[in-house]
C-alpha cells in the first residue's frame, strides 16, 4: 500500500504542471479574484474626493443652509418652476439632489419650538435623488441625516446613542470569529471538495482510461491496498490543494469585506485567537472530511468511463456539499443534537462552526471524525469491490 | 514433463446490450465467448492459442491472468486456482497485452523498481535483474526517459521487461508481435525461445501461422470459443501446412455449428 502512496506522490509532486495547476493556481486565483472584487466594491461605494455634488433647493431655509455649509455641502437655491427641469437633470445624472422645502419652513419650526402647536402643520420636505448614481445616493443620505438630526434637536423626546463613542461592545476576536464561523465552513467544504475533484478522477478513471490500472491489477497486490493507497494519497494532495485555496481566501478576506488598516490584520487576528489545540481539532475534522470526499469521488470515478464523464457525474455531489455548507451560513452556532453529528459531511460543517466560534465539544469532534473515517472506510470497501469487478474495470 | 497449467471447462459469457443486439441482428441476450475450454500446458514449452479474431483467445488469456472471472470451470496454474487464489496465481505469472500499459509519466527505471516492490522482490535481486534485462533489450540508454517519450517498439520492450520483474514461471502473452516492426518482433520472439530454454512456460495467442510454426511446441485451435484441436504442432498440422490445415478445421467447425443451429 505504501508503494502506491509513494507512486502517487511521485506522480504528483515531480510533475511541475500538476503542482502548479492544483496547488498554486487555486490559491493565487482566489486571492486575485477576491481582492479584485473587494477593491472594486470599495471603489464602487466610495465617491471621488474631488467631486463637487450638484444640489438644488427650492425655498432653502436659512437654518438648513447654515447646517449644510457646516457640513461643507454647497446648496444652490432654485425657483419652484425650475423643479421639473432639475428632476430631469437628476434622472439623467447631471444633477444629484433636489430638495423642496415648503415656504416659511423656519417659521413653522420656530412656532413649534416655542410650544405653539395649535396652528402647527408639520412641514413636508421632499428630497429627489437618483439611486443609481453613487454621489446622488450619498448626498441624499447626508441631507436626510442632517434633517433628521435637526428635527431631533428641535423636539427632544428622548435620544438614543447620542455620543461619539462606539456602543457596540463586541470584541475584535468575537467579531472576527463570528464572521469566520458564518463564512468559512462553506468555503472550506467547497475548497476541499474541488481540491479532491482536481486529483481523484485523474488518478482513478484516468488510469483506467489509459489502461495502466490493469497493469497494477495483475500484480499480487491486494485490491484493498490499491483502494486504500489511492484514497490516502489523493486525500493528502487534495488537502494541500484545499489549503492553497484557503490561504488565498484568508489573505484576500480583509480586502473582500473592506476592513480598514493593513490587509493582514484580520488574518493575524484569526491566526492568534485560536489555540494550537483548536487547529489540531480543525485539521482532524478537515482531513476526515477530505478522506470522505475523496472516497466518494473515487467511487464515482471508478464507475465512470472517462475523466470527463467522472467530472460531470461528480457535479451533483458538489452541489449537495455546497448546500450543506450553506446551511450554517445563517445559523449562529453549532447544533447540540448528538444525532446530527452522525451525518457525514454535515457533522464536519457543524464542528467547524463550533471550533471557529469557540463553542465545540470534544465529544462531537470525536464522533464527527470517527463517522467520517468510517464512511471513508465504507468507500474503500466499495472501491475494492469495484476494482475486483471486471464489469467496472473493463467495460467499454 | 510437468503439467503447470490446466484449464478445465473454462466458460465465459458476455451480456449483449440492446444496441449490440440490433447491430448483429440477434435476439440472444448473451454471447458465449469461451465455451467449455479445456487444455493443459507443460513446463518448458511454448503453447499457442491459434484462432481467428473474436474466437475467444484474449478472453481465455484474461481469465488465466485473473483479470476476469470465468462463469464456469476453473484453471489451475502451478496448482493454484484462478478462482479461489487469484493473488497467488498473479505472483507466478506475467501477463502481457497491448491493453496493459505503463504510465507515460514515469521512467522504465522507476517503473521496474515500483513493480518489483509490488511483487515484493528483494531489492538486491531486483537491481541485478534490472541491469541484466535492461542491457539485454537495450533499455539501459533509455532507462531515465519517460515512457511517454519512448518509441512504440521501446515501449513494448519496456512492458515486457517490467512484466518479468518477479521472474515468473509462466508468461501469458496476448498477440506478442502485434504492432511491432520485424526487428523488434524478432527480438521478442528470440527472447521467448530463450525463456523456454530456461524452463519457463509461455502461453501465447495469435492468428499468425508463421509465428506459431516458428515458436510453438504445442497449439490449441480455438474457433467460436471452442477448442477444436489441441496437440503438438506436428500432430495438428499432419501432412499439410498449418495454414491449410487450419482452414480445413475452420470450415468444418463453422459448417458443424451452422448445421447445429439449423437443427
């Protein structure tokens, strides 16, 4: 069996193209693509600093004009009969905002502030903007906030969070772990699966297609040694491939979610906040999951007649795995239902969530690893049977 | 002479797909590829299975090599059953066919070591054997060249050498000279004679009469999965050339089977 493992490793690691395409490319691609998406999204949401927004106001009250000049926003006064024209300009994106105040806005407000609410009708302010233009959107948000603040300052019933300080008492660790726990399980499952997919079919159905597996089958080596050797060696390579993708995402994550500061800050936080034992647990779970994935893909590959067919047949399985990963994206923590940890792959996702959010139970980790290894063992058994079957190995 | 291989009523059928049934205008669901085949081969001889395409030669050899299992019957190789002790059988035979390929990525040198390892050959013995065989076939120059970059003749020689890593007592060879130029073919046939002289047993299949006449001590003629005759070359050919004798047997066999079908 070790001879098979060594051969598979040699086949893989001495082939520069394979190493490049399976180990380096996924990580690099993911890093580049996600960094690009991240910075593109950041660019999209930030306006050009030199941009001078074009804002018009009908019946601009002095109070609002003063507020705006404090916020460095220049509002140009406009007449009521220009409103239709300005609206067209906004629709065509050559103007950003039109505010229409009722006449005597300040007077009404001061009446009410003086406690004279008898003749008071709340003035109606209309803000016209274009949601597809970023500057227009941000000016709308800015003016709306200003007006709201002005209103709150005028009639204070009560205030909520008025100060400058941060009221969110979350620690950086738990914010990071929360985010990781919701995102990573799905990504991990996906990368491990695609990692397995990039090696297993080639190694099983590829050898069958090229007629090299029959050469192995006429040696006295036991079929189970071949099956186990293949699954173990492919799993190691798949794990490395998944790791490559994983490093790629960890490095690009800060850019992707637009965290300020040095781009390694998040990965540093993530790297230091988990103890070595957490990483060991994670590795155990991940490796048992890879064994299972490789086992399943190997069976499908052994059944298929060509590498292409194998890849097609594996796709539905990948969708299932992704769905399993998605199930935890919106849940807050891992389940405590013991029975659920007996479901291969699903248990992995749950345990990963648990580990990442500091709430795992060693028992569940153990059950998960055992279940997955057992399931992989069943895969080895089935694969052995398939290697023994002339229908599977020599069908045309 | 010691009997080293005995096939007893080996039978193998294949299921026909509906498409195959349509192409061949038949309603039969199964095709009998090998029909109750029995024969023996003795130590130190070259035994040839002679027959037209589709007669069941390759299927018979694959059953002997334990790649496929017979539906009925059994064969004993060096006393071990191909049905119940396939691993032991595999350690005693070499099986060579154009279907069994070497991985293009590796070098003959590495593959020789790899298969020696799978056959659990002692490393020192394996090294000596490798040196001897590589020299004998001129592979030593190409030992570090990837199999994929070798010429087809050199590939065939590498396959032959690597199939012999464990110094097997029986060599099963399907169509030994197929696709080889005359020079490489001669190297292979000369080597087979040499192996016989060393006391090995060689079972080969072919449809080339000259090859049989040149190499084989005993032959079995297979037509439609049945052993028509099995005897020494001289006894089978009688006074005719092997080719004439074969056509006589072939016509008789196909006539018999047609009249059998009619009845």
